[in-house]
C-alpha cells in the first residue's frame, strides 16, 4: 500500500523546513520509509489566561511551559499553511514539526500568547469568527490587533462568521436554505478576513470541531481545507476536510500530556471505515449517529503486525473492546453513545521510548429522533 500511495502521489520531495542535506537527500530518494518520517502536529488553544473558562483555557504559565518544551526538544514550528501545502502535495512531514493555532481570536491571545511567540519569532494561526470582531465584542481582539499579529507572522484564518454548529439546520430551514446559509457563513468570513488583513488561505476550523459529509463536500467545492478538534498528528491518510488537532485546555495540557501528544506519530493506515455493528453489513457514510447506538470503527493497517498492539478508548468510557481480523482492527464503545460529541482514540506504542501511534475518530450523536440535543 505504501508503494501504491507513493506512486499515486509521486516520490516524496524534500521540503524546506530545515531538513539536513542528508535527510533531504534520503527523502528525495524515497529511502526513508519508516513512519518516523511523518510526525507533524497541530496544537489547538483558545484562551491563554487565568480568568477565562478553565475548559477552554491554558494559563500563561502553562503556555510558556509548552513552548519551552518545543524549544528544549528541538521542535520546528512552521506556519499551518506550510503543513497543508505539504499534505496536499503528498510530501512527507518531517518529525518534530508543529504548528500552533488559536480558535475564536480571544483577547488573551494578543496579550498573553503573542509576546511569548514573538520572542521566538514563531509563526501561528488565529482562526477568527468574524461577527464578534466586526461587532467589537468584549473579550475578543480587534481587527487592528489581528493586523498587528499578522505583521508578527500570524496567519489569519477562517472560523466562520457566527460560530454555529455548521451541520445543524435551523428551525424551518430546508436543505437548500441551510446549504446556502453555511456557504455564506464561510465565504463571508473569508471575505471579511481578506478585506481587513489581506490574507486568504482558505483554511477553516469547524466551530466546535463539528461537521457532516455535506459540510465537507461544500468545503471541498469551495476549495477549502478544514480542521476538526479530534486529536491526532497529521499523516499521509489525513482527510483534508477533517484534519486533526490536539486541543489543550481544561483537563488536557499538563506537561506530561503535552509531551506525549506532540511526539505522536500517525497510525499507519490503509483505510478507515465506519459501520453500524460488528458484522460490518451496514457501512455508515457519516460521522453523525443516533443516541443509543454503538458504531464500529474499522482501521485497516499497513502492517498486520501492529494490529494486536492497538488499544482504543471512548470518551467517558475508558478502554473499549477491539477485535483483530488480519490487518484490520475493529473497535466500538462499551456502552451506547449519549447525545453530543464522542471520540474513539486508538493508540499503539511505536517501539520508541514514550512515543505512540495515534488516531482519533469523532462521532456526533443526535437524539433517537435525529434531532440535535446538546447546546454547547
Ligand atoms: Zn471556536
């Protein structure tokens, strides 16, 4: 499979991220075949403050610790669009590469994160929902502050105008009206960002990390890439309309947790499929499922030898059952899913000290009647 991927995408080309000449030559010759060649991570933050809601905040002290960890462990911090370009071109992502992102454009990014990043001359991305900025809402940065951050190397990207759950229809909205509304919420935000900052990268972070297949299809048509909030490193199999990021805030972000996550490698996958049950008779083409179900994630691995080493976990349920069929690992929740967001996280040791392969699958769970119930 690896060979087939390389043939389809052309030989991996070295890219200019400070690779040594020797490593660059190896990459150019396609000699680096181990998963060690692919290990870029995208970090996701909201507030960097002691005063904001803990679930979406890291303290300024914690943020400094994270950044110091990257320095002390020789990580290269690159602009997000550079990682996206490499993924699109099928190029390998060098080990120990990270991009830093902030969602919602809160004021504390300007006051507390910018000075730390500026000191190191590091690029970062702010995903902006444009309505609160246009309305000069308290707690958010201004367009002036965004322009100042852009001057310091920030990428200003799209988080929609209004921060709605994009996959949800509003009351009384038919499918066409809904599609037109979300198209507007994305296109209008991109237009406002371009008018105010001159930037247009066509990168969206889904509000709440939520999407369905129709939202993804619309973004593909608009030529956008899009990021979720399901965890995991970027890899050659990553879905360009559901790219993973590691969120930090609330219970996530102790230095130990951070170190484990930034060192992860993408699970070497050939294919991912979703099913209604173990029998795999009913394929699901959608991450949206109903309350009370226990959907199955099927991961087909490049190497069968890895299959028996994979452990999976579900949100709020701890370790969950896995079954191995040749080079495919199946897993599903122990208990029926509750309405809201659920993730299955699957990991396996890479054989290197403290390093894990990591893959996360998101589910969006409606009520039994198909209606959305959670409001956060
Ligand atoms: Zn957001």
